[in-house]
């Protein structure tokens, strides 16, 4: 069917229609409502440069092959709820045609403008989707949408709320240089499929903070810093900085990292003190009496030092870690330098813990 450059002055109704061959609405104008609900396009559907001035209803529509809305404008609501795009081959599709025609991006919304709300609730995209350079002026809902191929929103502009609740991505998601106001999408849903870009990650962190989704903001920032650590030159100062920053404070967003350093240091030093006899336990001195001759007795005082237990070593390590001086426990020989080093680590790790804790409490 060739409907190129046709102007539909009134409402059109293609509900439940089955288009067997290629359908072209190139540069067509729909001045009234456009109903394509439960319509089947068994061949390719071309809506490029079309102008939908009224509501466009594509609810439960099946696009079995290639579909293009490049450069189209939806001035009011665009409803694609439960629509299915590039459906897998079945008995009704000519298999020979499918084998000879396999476009890289069979679903195209490039440079498409959605002036009203666009709803893709429950829609299914079985192949790659290209929606780059598109504009979404109001609500864009992709809740419970399923993307089985790659999806590109590169350079897209989302002015209204954009929702991706319970959306499934089986391929790569490209949001590079996309501009969004409020993007409601869980980090756990996109962390494994999002195409990496450091500026995009920073924008997502800012977006999550604006939504008060601080846990997602921390997770996104942590992943960004891991990427930076991985991409930094080997044996460079930046590599060393990222490694130490991750180990000691989790890049400033993981409270368990400084806590692990604190308890790990205390237990580690206590084990060393206990196994290597680094400290001794003082007790009251023993008094001994010896006879110098038949008439003179000499009393002598000898210090009594014993090895402390593991729990006493743990106490010694914990007190030393916070800069205290344990009573009755004394480091032996060079171990006094180990105690000094543990005290320095204590001030460092406690300071890091306070900084990370304050960062989480004060948002």
C-alpha cells in the first residue's frame, strides 16, 4: 500500500486491519485521531516524516518486519502500549524474504518528536532500536517494556519525566549525550548493559541525587570510579590513587571499606602480637631471699613477665589503635615501632570512616 504524502483531514480508523504488503505513509499528515489499534503490518511500515496532529493510537499493534518513524512528529499523545516490533518469524511470514532482508536496526525512531505524552507500556522490541536524536517533551513511559536487542537514545532529549520501571534490557543501552530531566530507572536494571561514558555516569549520579535515590547514586559513582581505575595507565600515580581509594574508603561511598580496614587492622596486629610474642604482661615482682653468709640475709626483687593471652593482645591492639596506652601490657623491643605504626593507621582509618559516614548522613 502506497499512501505517500496523503493528508488525512479527519479521523482515520485502521483498527484490526491487516496489511499484507509494504505500507508507506511517508510525509503523510494526520489532522485527526489516527487509530491503528490491534493492526498487523506483515511487511515493512514506513511512517517517516509523518505529522500526527491528533492522538496516535498504536495499542496492541504488531509490526512484523521493519518499521520507521524517522523525523515524524506526534503533537499529542502517542500510545504504543503492548505494541510488538520486529516480531520473530512465524508461519504467516515469508521466510525467504526474512532471510534476505535483515536490517541492522529494523526499528527506527530517529529524530522523532513526541510533543505530547508517549506511552510504550508493555511494548516488546524483538530487534535493535534506534531512537537517537529524538525529543520527548512530556511524559515518556517505557514501564514494563522489553528490549531484546540494542537500544539507542544517543543525543535524545527528555524534557518531561522518563520512566523505565520494570523494563528489561537484553542488549546494550546507549544514553550517551542524552539530556534528561527526571529519569526513573533503577541502576540495578542497567548497570550490566549501559554503554560506558564518564559524563553520562556523572549525569546519572546527579539524577539519582535529585530523585533522592542515594543508594543508586552511590552504586553508579562506585562503578564510575572502578572504570576510571581500570582505564588509568599502569604504574601511574592515578592508578595507585584509585587502588588505595577503593581499598581504604570504597571511593568515599562504601562505609564497609573503612570499617573493614579498622577491624582488620585491630585483629591483624593482635594476631601478630600473640604469635610473635610482641608484648609482655607485667605482674607483681617475685621476692626472693638468699643468704650471703651465716649471719646476713639478702632480699631480692625480680620482675615477673608472662606472655599475655590472645584476648589481652586484642585489647592491647584496640587501645593502641585509638591512641591509648594499655595498662600492664608492654611492647617488646622493635614491636614498639609496630605499636606506633598501628596508632597512625588508627587515626587515618577513623578519619576516613568519619568522612564517609558524614557523606552518607548529610545529603
